[in-house]
C-alpha cells in the first residue's frame, strides 16, 4: 500500500493516478476538510476560496488532467487583476503603459535606470533586492517590489533569497511567456503590447470542488481517504518505513509520500529543521450587501500601512459564490503562527474595515452582513538568504529513508502553484507505476 500524507492538490492527484493504475492507496489528512490550500469555505449561500486560486498551464499533460477531472465543470475566465499604489489602482500584471502614468519624477527615474541596467554585475545577485534591481532597476524595485515582498514574507529584501524574485514574479504574472525579464523588456511591451489577454480555467463549483471531485473518483477506484487523522508515528527499519500509526490504528506501507509541511515531517523523524519557516495567512471572509464595487478578481496591496496584502472577490470567479445582489471579499493578512495577528485576529476588525473603506472596496461598515475568520498555518515557504543550504541538509538526512518521497508546496518547501503541483504529482505517480513488477 502507498500512504499519502496530505489531501491537497498534490496528494489527491497522486492518489487518483495510483488508484487508477490499480495500486492500493490511503490518504491521511490531519484537518477535517480535504483540499489543503485549495479548499473552499461555505457559509450558507456564500463561498470563499483561500485567495485567488486558478488553473493556468502550457503543459499539455497537466491541461489534459485538469480537463479529465473537471469535464463540463470547468470554465474559462479572463484575468482582471490590479495592484494598489499611492491611492490608485494599476492593472496587474503591470501593463507597461502604466509606466507612463506614474508621477513624472518616477517615470524619469525609471527611464534613467535603462541606461545603467547593463552595468550591474550578476555575481552579487544573491538576494531578492539584488535580483530585482539588476532586472528592473532601483526605481521599480522601490515602487512596486520591495514593500510588497517584505510585507508578504515578513523579512527584508536583503534577507530574502533571489529565488523568491525568480519564482514570485512569474507566479504573479501567470503567463511566464509574457513576463518581461528586464526593464528594457517592460518598455518594449509598453510600445508593442501583446494582443492576447491572460485567461485561466476555474471550476464552476469553486476551487474546492476540484478536490472534492478528485476525492470521489479516488474512493470509487477503491482508495481510502481519512480526515482528522494526523500521522503520529512511523516505524523505520533497515532504511525503510515499515508501518505508520494514528491513535490506535496502524498500517503496513510500501511507500510514503509526504505532502504536508516539511517541518512537521522533520519533527516526526527527529530531524532538525532549524531555519526553515512558513508564512501563515489570517483570512477575513466578509459577506457584503451589494455587488462588487471594483472590477478586479484580486488586488495586491504592498503599502505597509494597509493591513491586508491581497484581496479577492469570489463573485468575479463565480457569480454563484454569493446570493444575487450581494458579494464576498476574501482578505489575506500575512502573519506568523503565534504572533499578535495570529492570536488576536478578532481584535483587528476595526483596522481591517477602515482599510477596506480607504481602498474603495466598501463605502461603509454597515455594508457588512457577516464576518468569518480562518487561520491557515504553513501557507508559504519563507526564502531566507541561507535556505538552500539548510534545505539541502534536511533532504540529505531524509534521503536515507528509501521509500519516502516528499512532494507539494509544503512538503518540498517550494512555491508551487496548483498546475506545478499536478505536474509534480504526475511525475511521482508515473515513477511509482513504472517501478511496480
């Protein structure tokens, strides 16, 4: 039997592909609800995802898998997103024409950066700051990238590894083929903008329904999914995991695939994970008594004076996410598990509502019908400047267990989007299937 820890996109995809190949699978999920970071929360007639999830890929194998699972339940949406800067919304991915709408001093500084960009050395591109200044110049670094990144990860740009710059920008842009890799490329796009808009696939039943469909298919194929089952013990002998235990139950296993947080695995196996951290999310989920006031599916807020870093509007993904004439707002407040935001989440209400009015998402506090809270631990890997060395050491320690595989965003400590999780899951499942006698 193959044991899969974690019932998010990666774990469920692996379980489905293995079960489809006739391999016995058991999925253990410590939470009471499947889906991981792709779950949806339902409150009466209102539904909220954990932020703006969507499918977008150039990988035909991944696209075929998404279409296989969703069938007629998938729809194509055109992306409408923005970034809030100096009391104004700019379309995001940053339309190059926006460069010419910035205050004149900033535009002139950005233009000056073009002429100095080629003289910056790549040899010192270790930090996020180094990478962005090299690629886009100091002006855009200060204007658009620095504050948001420091707010998002909770550490300074100088302490953030350049990996985050290379990954985070592409994730925000979605279409990596259209992502300008330099300031000169951005200017070129301003003069000759691409004709095609960015589009993505979204389930008709909200994002959580994708995981629910997967789970139903797994169980129909004979697989088993247990929720509220945190793995408590592994028995290891001769370099392999032989049995796993939860409460009073134990199962013999041939292979273990770990998609839960890597730090939890290290704790279970008594391997030091010192220096690896995850960013947590505090979600404010608001029911609003009117339709959306802004046309954006989601917006980024880099201003450190605004408490939330991103807001998504479920109605603009699916009009059935709220009753007719009403809408929802999903606010993401980045924090650390155990800090003041995490512990005093209800006490932030007045500040949150004031900031919503300030940025034009509501006009008054009386528009709120209801407010719900969700706390999501271990949502994003934090890329400290020395994380590659620490991660390599942990993987080396774990590689001694021959039948253990780590996968997914949390398990591999890699900022995967859902499409990449499916791609990784497909590769792992294929390797296991090929290895069977």
